[in-house]
């Protein structure tokens, strides 16, 4: 994974590019020192934070909203029949084969 400085940084936050995708990167000491600022950035701006560890593989920090979205997507695409139904629905939408309906109030 190639990382290059992206020009954004302050005392606590370091934004880098990993394979063309911008994300926050910190080592453990930086993360501890700027914990609140890092977590605020992740939560408020839907950032992904990579916490690098000396000999470890590293850790990814995501907002709960982003995590829940990923779990929902994995669930929805998790079985072949559901994935096929969603793909067919998207194809219908793209080709203009849709019907407008009024919502039923309950």
C-alpha cells in the first residue's frame, strides 16, 4: 500500500492517500494524543482512520453509521437471490421502467 502526504495536516490530523483514496492515518502515539479530534473527524466527516502499529498489521476506525452501512450492504448482497433482485431493480430504474406510487399512510 503506497501512501503519500496529501497536504492536509495539523497538530493532530494527518490525511494521506492510499492507492488514490484519501484517509486519515496515525500511529498509536498520535492516535492517543489526538484521540478526541481523530474520533470527531471520523464521526463527523465519515472519514476512515488507519491506526498504524509498529510491528502490527494496523487497525481501521470507522463511524458507527459507516459500519452499519457496510453490514447492511453485506447482508443485502449476501445471498444470490436477493442480489439478483436488487440488480434487476437497478436495471429497471436505469432503463426507465419504473412506476410512481403514492405512499400509504398508516
